């Protein structure tokens, strides 16, 4: 029983249709590549506030600001 956890930042406007597409695509990928049963595949999407997301030892917004310099 595969379990996939997708984490994305809570920014912009990710629609329910986009999330459904992620769930479907991930499930199909596991079926096609690993032969996993779609009926027992779980996909969870977590939206994380940018304040709670870090990259390269920095908060995400600070990391992005440094990359744009």
C-alpha cells in the first residue's frame, strides 16, 4: 500500500482541479512504474505556509531574496 506525501508551499492559488491532477498523476505513475494497485495507493497533499518552509538553512522568502541579488 503506497503512501505518497506531497508538500507544496501555500502561495498562489492551487486549485482543487490541480490537486486532483497531482493525485491522479502520482497514482498512475506508481501503477505504471512499480505495478502498484491504484485502489490501495494513498496520496496526501500538504500546503505549508512559507514561514514554515526552509531552503539552504534559510526561511524560503529569505532564500529567494538572496538568489535574486
